[in-house]
């Protein structure tokens, strides 16, 4: 039986300038990232939560995405995070909000809440890389000697590099905030991993290839572009330069609505971010084997005329309607 409940709810904390966005209010569990900064917006938190909501629905789980923001200047951030953790503990105890660490709110910051969290610990980066590979395999995309590009190359990309190496793909370009570097012969995966570990964003300046401005990563010709450095990375400006045949997100909501429309008109296959994100959720809740589950979803919708992204959205929404009378407003696309 479906339940009539408000959809998005913003829970404001009392002891600190912070909030938690619940995408589907009243869900048995809501999970998602906690970020801290000078000004974390509820709108961006809602976009992060929306991707998780659709990932859960894709797996057939009656759960919601959530996302929290802690607003504090850097000098006061540690104290603000501690206050936040203490105040949300009661939400974690009853399963209402189960928080995930980020770059700004770490696993150590959330350590006192872990004992209340029923989820299995997961290596999200590894599982998302496996999920991406499962989608591509189900789509029949062969990566042996295929040209792949990694936008937003970061330490979180290292499991993806391993997966691509096992598939004999050629990583012909990587991009960080410091720039883009290309090499048609493909970069050595071990060198990529070593330089990223040693130099971070500056790793691109140590690679043997053609240096380019950071935003030129989108225009590199490729079979697959892995993208997800930030929300809305593929927008109405960058999407028009994409020369890849398939775009695979490596993070939540890397496309804006306009960016998606541009790619769709250009016949670029856009893999839903929430299908890739479903892999760690499946393992965390012991719901299913992630590769099998994700491949099954793709096989189910791959022949839909509207394309895999919209078909996956409709499939997730069909499940949500089995237990909700009202769906969240807007699909997992950045504003």
C-alpha cells in the first residue's frame, strides 16, 4: 500500500548552523553524505539526495536519499562537526538518518555513530567502478583497446583505473583542477596511480603527454568519458564539446538538465549516475550482488526508445509509486 507523506523535508539542527535534507520524508531509512563548508546550500544537498533515492528505487528498496550540510568557517568547523554529530545521534539510533563521510566530514568525525549504523562497511569507490563496468558490459560496450577519458581524476579514481586496466582499455586523457593531459597511446595505469598518490591534482603535470587546460577534457575523442568531479560538471557549456560516445558518471548528478538534453540530441549514451551508485548500496544492505543487479536492470531497459537514462528513471519511479503517493519533484540532474 502506498503512503501519503510529504516528499522533501529539511530538518534544521538547533545547536549548530546545519541541516539534513530528507528526500522522501518518512522513509524507514535515509542515507547520504555530510558536507561542511562556509555555505552549504540545501538545493545542492537535495540534488545529492535525489541520486541516492533513485539508486535505492532501482534496487527495489524502500529507502530514501538524504544529505546534510554544516555551515561554519574553517576555524570553527571542527567544533561545529562535533556538535552536529552529537545532535544527529538520535536520528542514527532509530535509523532515520545514516550519514556518510565526505572529504570535509571524515569517517573519523562520524566514528561515534558507526555502532548505530546497520549497514555493512563498503569500499564505495571500488564498488562504483565495478558498477560502471557492469553497465558497460550489459550495454555491449567492449573496452579492449577502447579510448577512455577520466574527468575529475582523483584518489577515488584509482579503483576505476584498476578496472580499466583489467579490461585492457586505453586511458587516453585524465583531467584534474590543475589541467588535462592527453596521450593517444594510453597512460600506464601503474604510473597514473603512483603519480596521483604522490602529487594529487598536480599529477597531470608529471605525465608524459600533451598538456591542455582543465576544461579541454570534455573535448577529447573517446569511446567512454567517465565524469563526476562535481555536481553539474556537464552543463550547457561543457556538454556541447563532448566527443565521447558514452558518458559514465563517477559521482552524483554530474549532468544538468541542459547538459543532458545536449548529449541526448548528439546521440551520446548517458549512463544514469544512480545505477553506478546503486552498487555500494546493494552491498551495504546485503540486498543483491551489485554487478548482477545492475546488469539485470540495464538488460531490462536497454531497448527502450527513450534511451537508458530516461528508461532507468521511469523504472525507478514505477517502484517508488508502489509505496509512495507522491514522487520527488525533479529527476537526478543538477540545477
